[in-house]
C-alpha cells in the first residue's frame, strides 16, 4: 500500500506505519542532498499540515505527515506548498532526509519510547548510507577549506581563452588593387599561423556589479591572415586577429553596476561598442560563430568602436522593450598628430576617405574621433529580437551619421536566421559627401551532427558606394564549429570575396582557416 517507493528498498527492519511519513523527507527537507533539486524548496518549516495543498485529511498518509510536520517539524513544502507524496526517491535520498530529521529530533523534548525505538530501527537500517553521507560531508568540508585557503580572491574569478588558427588563401588574376587603385600585391600569400590569448578577471563586490579587466596578446596584425592582407579596407579580415600585438595589452577595463533592477550602467577606460550594442545571437562572436569582421557588426554603424566611454542598458519592468546607449572616445588619452587610416587598416593610397593631414583629429575624451550609439530592441519572445539603431559623431574631420537595423530569429531549436542593414552619411571626405550602405544576412544551424555543434552561412556587402571603385564587394563565409572536448572547439571555415575592394578588375579571393579555441 506504500505509494512512494524507495529504490533498492530493504524494509524488513522497518515498521510499516513509519515508512509513509519518513520516506517523503528526501524531497521536502531543505537540507536534502545535492541529488535533490533544491530550487523548489522553501527554507521555512511548515507550521501546520494544512499548509500542504496536496495532503488531504482523506489521504492514508495524512496522520503520519501531520505528525512529522506538527510534532517534529521535519517537513517543508516546495515553492508551491505541495508535498508531492506520489514521487519516488532513492535510498541515498532517504538517508539524507533521515539524517536531517534525526538532527531535528535531537532537539525535541517529550519523545516517547515508541518514537525512540522507531528512530533506532531507522538508524540501523540505514547505517551504511548514513556513514557514507558523513564521510562525504567531511570530504567536502576538507576540500572547501583547501580551496578557500588557496584562492587568490574571494571576489574575483579568472577565466581565459586561447585561439590558434592556420590560414591560407589565393586570388585569381595577376594582382589585387585597393579601392583607390593602389596595388596591394602581385604575390600569392603564404600560409600563416595566428593566435590570440586573453585573460579575464571578473570581479563582483555586491553580486549585482562587475569590474572587468581583460589582458590580450595576439598576432602582430591583419597581414597574418590572407583575407586581411589581400583586402584590408572593407571588413574582410578575421575579426579575432584584431587588435594584433605580440605584447600583453589592456583590451577591456570597465565597471558595470545596477542602480535599479531594470537599469545597468557601465563606465570604463577600455571599452568596445560591440560589447553593448549591435549584438546578434547568430553573428556576433568571432571565436564562436562567424569570423569575417563585417559579419560580426554593422560595418557603417560603428566606424571607430574602441576607446573610453560609458554605456547604459535599460529594460523597463523587464518587458519586451530595451534601450541601450554607448559613447566611445577612440583616442581619449592622447592627441593625434595626424589622421589615421579609416576602415580596417591600409595605407594612405588605399582608401583614406578622410583628409590625410589636418582633418581635425584632436583626440581626448570629447575630441575627434568619437561616436555615440542609441539602440532600441524589441524582443516579444525568447526566440526573436529586432533592433533599431542610430549612431553619430566625428571621425577624422567628418561629422557622420548612420542608421541601422538588426534582427535574429530562432525559428526552431536548431535553425536560426539573422540580418543587418545600415545606411550612413559621411560629409567632407576626400571624395566629397558620401552615403554608403551595408547589408548582411545568414543562417545558423545548431546540433546538426553532434550535440553542441554549430554551423553557419553568411553573406555581406559591407560598403555599397558608387564613388569608391566600380563594383560592390561581396563576402561569403561558411563555417562548422564542433566540440572536440568540453573546453576545446575546432572550426574549419572558408571565406569567398568577390569584387574585392569594390573593384571589378580584382579576381575572387578564397581563403580557408582552421580555428581552434581553448577555454579555461
């Protein structure tokens, strides 16, 4: 007649009238073992059996449960104040619950002889399990003491990532020229090996704040990958190769805090706008999904994304609407002696849409170059998000403005699609007032062949403009990311670039990369 069963049960030494009440404890006691899902437990002991919604006076176990609740104080309901008396439990769960109940019984006055005899029989029946439980607790206490004595900080967590990649590429034709007509190269690039190592120190002082410090070292520059060498101006380079420095540098330094539950504020000396705006669940992280720079972010929306600044993230009433804003001063700590190249590198003869000298690049926290971005996100469900964006500022003497749109949609748990669009106005460039546009789109597949894998196909036209070149460059990337182990992922990817640098005389560029990411 016992409806709740113990796995591997040996009840020959137990009194039948005790089993229905005691075998429930493994689920309802707040101190139950880690094998029990404690997220549904309430820490307070139930003062009366009437508080348990599913224990009725007509139940055959009602008197036993009432005794445990009102006499011994051994039972707590779950988050919905239910007893769940029909649910099975293992002998180990029972032992954990029994141990917790014995501890409470030791503090209760007025126990009868029958009570003590029942407790003694239960102790004898579960001697092995109780001993194992005590040994496990002792072992956990020893390990916890060791970890506490060896940890370098009680508030800071250290994590790291290492990326190693092998890259090779080719182009058709006898040479590649830049958007302004300068010859980039006549030679085929040699295969290369590139790397990036980052260490993150994440510190929280109150549990709702974050002080992030990231140290970064990587390959020397964009020339270490074929796409970045052959087409350095319009976002073809591998994003995880930027920035490239062989010395350890400070890549992130900012502090985020929450004045209210709906608002997050961030200030910092080293920030990147793409960490806060223009996010996309399928095309945003170059070490996980796409690696082509212009597929990671809207190419005309964020012209100089890194520097010092501030950001806010406001989600009123935790609803479907979300407002984000970020301000970035690209050279806040210095004054620039001359203008720098604009898109992704290149020499003055490459693209240099802005004056080579004297364009007003003053540097400083509020000086050229700087930009501000505002983004409104609408996410009515967990599977769909859409964002409208505006950015404006001054970049190398030009007061630019840009608008953008960004969406991602998880159609199923395995299939997702994404897209971005951008339109910008850059006045007073070396080729006059220009209005470039941008679009990208793609598909993402998850758990395609093995659990945890990820595949994607993306297409982007990063800089659609008749004043630069005589064609429109198109980038295509396909990748397959699969887990080799819990902390190791390998990704073969291929990039195809047609009409590189917006020049129809350039042959198609094809590059292949084998990316390996280690996390620790």
